[in-house]
C-alpha cells in the first residue's frame, strides 16, 4: 500500500486563524465608520430635498404675491429656459436632490452680501416684509435659513441683509438665470468640534439651495435657503458613554468567543496531537488521552485516534508474540532435522539400515509438521486480511465441509438457507477447522444448530469429544496452544477461526457444557435467504 506523505508547505495554525477571525470581529465597527460617508451622503440629499420642499412652498407664496401686488411697469428677470417650459406642461415635474458628498466640491463659506447696484422696488420690499414673519417662524422650527431675493438678486427678506445684493454668489447667479442650483459650503462653527468629527467629511458643511420662482415664464425672484445636514457622528459623540459601553461589550464578547474557541477546539486538538506523538514514540504506558475533547466532532475524532492507537498497540503486541511463537515452533523440527542429518552424515557406514530408516522417518515427520505449520500460517494470514467477502449460502458451505470430511459425520439443523457475508472459501476454513479440532479431541460427530436472524446468524457447534479442561479454557484461542502436539496438532486452528470471524465482524466463544465441547459463533448476515 502506498504511503502518501503530507506535502511540506507553510500553513496557518488554528490559533492564527482564530486570532484573525477575532481581529476581524473587532474591526467590523471600525470598518462601519468608513461607510458612514454613504449614510452622510444620504443625510445631505435628505436635507437638500427638505430645502427644495420648503422653497417650493415659499416660492408659490412669493409668486402669488408678485402677481397680485407688483405694478405692471416693473420688469421681471430672465426668461424661463425652454426645457423647463416643457417640464411645466407635465402633470408631475419634481425637482430632485443632486448633491453628492463624495463627488461635489465643498466650497468656501458663502460670500458676504454687497451693496445693491440699483434701488430696490418698493413693492418687492413690501412683499418681503410680509414674508419675514413666515420665514422667521420656519427658521425657528426647521433650523433652516431663508433669504428671499428679487429678480436682480437683492435681498427683500433675510436677517440683517435686506437691501443688500447676493447676485454675485454663483448659485444665486444660476438661479437668477432660471436654473435650480445647490452647493455644499463650509459652515461657520461657533463651538469647538468634538475629536470624533475628524474622521467625517460631513460635519462642517452646509447645504445651500437657490430655487428660482417664475411668474409668466420669467424669473420673479429666488428662494435662497440653507441648512446644516444631520450628522451621525454628532449623535455618537453625544452618546459617547454608551458608545464606550458598547465597545467594551463587543470586546468582552470577542474575548469570550476566543476563550470558547480555545477551550473547545485549540486545546483538545493540541492535546490529541501530544497524545499521538507519545504513542508514536512508543510511550504507551505514560500516554494519556486529552482530558477535554471540546465539541462532539473533536470528541469523535479523538476517540477514533484513541481506538486506532489501541488497535495498533494490540496489533504490535500480537505480532511480537506471534513472531516469538513461530520461531519457537519452527525451531524444534528444524533442530531435529538438522541433528538427524548431521548424525547420518557423521556415522557413515556404522549406522545400521534400521537406524537410518528411523532417522529418516523422524525427518519426514518433522517436515510434515513444518508443512502443516506453513499451511496454518497461510490460513491465519488469510483470516487476518480477507480479500473476498461473499455472500454465500450457509448450506453450501456446510455441504462442502461434509464432503471434505466424509468419514466424520457433520449434521446441520435449523435455518441453513441463509446468506452470510463471507466468501465460500473463507467460511469453509472456519467450519473445516472446527471439524478438525473436534476429530483430534476424540469426537465422533459435529452438530451445527443454526438460528438465522436479520443481521447476524447464530450457530451452535457442539461435539461429543473429551471436552476442554477448566485449566485450558482460557488458552484455547491462543496461537500455538495445543494438547495434541504429538499427534500433529499445531495449536493454530481455533486462532484461525477467531481471526477469520473477527475480520468479517463475527465472534466465537466457548460455552459451558457437561459433555464434549460447545462453541457459539455469530456470522455476518448477507441478506435474505
């Protein structure tokens, strides 16, 4: 059998993998901060949408006031762009937010208002004065800044800037041309920023919206609004104690996960590795299995290794004892053959014909014993490593054994028409050795009582021989143990029977009996009969 070695290369340890996973768990909240920009961008667009909505309502009021109160000789602003005129014909024409925190440039703070180039129209000042109370209430509730401009860009409603001009401001200039425009600008910060603000781009900005108002398809004014978007980091800083508590909780759970991994995976595996290495070095007496097996899978794996180590240990002892027995059993006839041959060589013509025949008879007898031993060793090797597993009918095997032992009656009773999961040859070896063992111990018949079951087949094999003494009952399955050595017994027959049965998942045991010998065999079932 080919032995496949594990390819030598760098591999991460289980502890390293667990540590990496734990670091990943700890890093998840920090990685989440990077994605705050996506959320901040959504907050910016939400703020812009609110400004658009408020501007649309205020712009509708401005358009109504201009239409009702502005003298006919007052000239309005730029004409409405052609594409917007087509949009006005549609039943629904929403103005959608367009700012993108990740793309749009953040401009400097809004430029200061300048002196108006032209005198303000008194009617616009009156309209603005009427809207001031409304914008002040709206500012108090929505926190947004409202500035109402006439078609020239002059402020007609706004805190402290009425009469001044914002026509030079880029977004206002675009709105005066009839285009809605929004920009991001740096905002004025009255108080020191919390340290956590340093990781955010959306904490020091303000959204500005310039919404044109049209009357008779001409610019009648601009609603210029601004507001600071909501910011999640501000909320986190305000709840910093809870954030720290959450971080400590996450760290605690991470350490708990690490301890669980260490307890149920890493330590049991290292303990199993240490145990296997001790067994490999031959330290079987002092080797102790892991005290803790962790998970069910690792416990199953540990038990499998422990069972395998036990089987290998038993196999090693078996091989050592077997080798000692084989060498002893082979040495006796070989020594006898060698002595007879040397005596016949050295005696020359002095040895009589009768003596020569006696020594040759001893040589032939010892040779026959060696041949029998080799046959038994071959059967034992086949029993330990069976290559064929059948199935075969039990009645067929019994018929073969009866034919091979025609002078020794073998009677079978019960459910013999059952399939057994063994080859015909291997099953024949079992029953042939049972018949041979019975005959060697003075039996005149062998009776097989078969009890067929679903999974296993139970066979009671009894003979009428001299039986087994109480002192020998514990040794009958030991290799080379025999009380009939002088009659050619090798002491391997019952050992071969047991090895063949064990290799196929069967068993054999000696039952108490008043007369003769009784064995109970269990054979693996091979299906229906």
